């Protein structure tokens, strides 16, 4: 029986029924040999690689200590792996409508905190896999997202037989209370801080910041200056609308080569230009000084390295949506990101932990976690960019064709943007509040158009 860290438990206490914070993903696969049965068997066979996916959260009576992970004696893989279908002709819009409804529903706290949907009915026999995983479940070290363990570099990867699993007995009330008291007695100098206090006691958080250095202190000072007013920060409801966009990675690199900067700078410029046109389409006043502030977690790995690294930093970036010239937008964003590094104004992963208790299990989850504590006043939206492998991956022998991240909305935000590069393409997943940003599909189309404009400027 393992106790949740204050960090992980805080995600549970911060979550509200109308604002779930699970991280989702949409994988589109070629027709698998064996159909959905093969994918379901793959999930069951790979569960031993992620033991926590068969554990549930148990609260300690009276909140004497953080909750604990315990084996779920009623674990039913068929509850977590669900089958669905879209009606003919199986269009993208129909799939995204299903994704929107799946993402809007919170996970059941009485069961392991994940779900996976196998969706058939897409054109050419393709299938989709929709994953939902709570950040409290994923620490990025011992436990990773279920989508990660399903993918292989070869279509002929070995599939082990499902293991016989027997859950350990659930601890009783006396055991939960006794261990909490024993923990406190053994560590009298460290008060057992419940997650509820950790996320609601502003004074305690401020006191912890007193000893924090570098990026955390600077982030705390930045928090005193609210983000610009924006329709992106309208009061959010409980329903979501998901849209996607896709561009060629070679086009992004072509723009970078012609105008300088990094791949991430170009992608931020694409999002900035799309936001500008979207605001104008809504009749919003956009002048030269208009900006939208984004919380942007980015990998600090060099572009020439073969595999993505675990080192990440997060930046508060004012996106210059008031600038009409796309080349100037790119130059300004490249300068801003370069200046952040040179003047050490970045908020690194360790600083984010010191500031809010949010840690980076994966880059997209970092964006979700950081947004939950930082972005209520500091940013208008979150934009995560997680580089993926540029070679094909397979699930149950079926090649993955597309992958779209779906980052949860922070309180008071109407939009989040997740970006993933894979196998020569860049995929954008836009998660929006259905009431406040119901026209998110317009924004997705503008993303593709904005890159086309930048490619033209690259000659």
C-alpha cells in the first residue's frame, strides 16, 4: 500500500465535476488484424507493465493523511476498455463529437483512474483509440500513460499472454488510520499536510515560496500581473468541443530554415496567427499592442537528439496577435523565447514543483498540471508541444497514422492546445469549452492556413 504524494493528491482535490483534468489522446490506426478484439487483448496483456492501472484511491478517514493506492478487488478490464463506433460514413467530425463527449465526463473515483475507448466505423476500416488518464495516476517514472505501453516499433512485436492477477486485500479503516498516525509519530518534524490544505491554503503556499529561488520566485512575481483580458477566459461550462489540425513537419522546418528560430517558435507563430484571425472573425478589437498570454512547457532537448528527453521548462509567453505581419510575429516570438533563456526567466520543472506542487510526468501532463496552479491569473491558455518519434509505431500490428493530444482546461480558461510531432507530421489537438469557444473548429482550420501563409513567405 503506497501513499499518494501531496502533489498527486492535490490533483484529486483540485478537480471539480464540471472541470475534469484528465489528459486524453486520440490515436488513429490502420485496420488491425483481428479487429478490436486484438486491441483489447493487447491492453490486457500490457497491464502488468503499469500495475497502478489496477489500483484505486482510498481516502484516509478525517483526512489525517494523503490517500493511498490500493488494489481494486473488483477490477474489471471490460469496464475500462470500452467499445464504440461512429455511424457511417465515419467522418472526422463524427469521431471528434464522440471524443468531445468522452473528454467531458469525469473519471469514476471509485475505480482505477483511466479509461480507453476502441472506436470502429472510420473510413477504410481504420479504428481510433481514445485514452483518458488522470494525472494523479501518472508520475512519468514508475507509471506512464497507458497509450505509451500499447505502441511498438515493429508490427511483429511479441504479445505475452495475460498474467493471472490476484488483488491484495483492501486495508480497513483501522489500518488506514493506524498507518497515518504511525507515519506522523515517526516523522514529528514533518507535519502530515493533507492535499486539501496544500492546494487551498494560500498563506502556506506563500510561506513555502519564501525559500524558493530562481524561476519560482520570478514566477510568483509574474503572477501579480494578470493576463490580458480575452474571450478565451470566459466562464467555462461542463461540456467540451474538440477540434484537430495537421501540418507537414517539413513545411515547419522550411519556415524555420528561411526565417530562423526553432521548430517550437514556428509552431507558436502558427498558433498566434490563427488566434489573431479567430479574434477578428469574432469581431474582437485587435490593435498593434494586443496580446494573448500562453503558458508554454517546452522540451529543452536539442533538435539533433534522436529521442525526446525528460528535461522541460515552462515559459510565460505573450503571443503578439496584434502584429499583422507573420514574419514579424515569428521574429518577435523567437526573440522572446531566446531572451527567456538568456535572462534566466524560465520557470523550470523543479521551480514549478516548488511553486504549486505540479510536476512534469510527460510534457503534456506538465502543461495540464502547471495550468491548474499557475494559469488562473497568469495566462489565457496553455500550449503544450511534445516531440514524438519520426518513425512509424504500431499497436497490435496496426500502424498508427495520427495522434492528437487533448489537454484539459484550467479553471477559467476556454481553450488548450496540445501539439505532437510524429512520423513526419505535426498534429494539433484543441480542447475548448463548448459554450465559450464553440467555434474551435474555425480556429483549427486557421492553424493549417497560417502555416500555408508562412510557407509562402519562405519562398
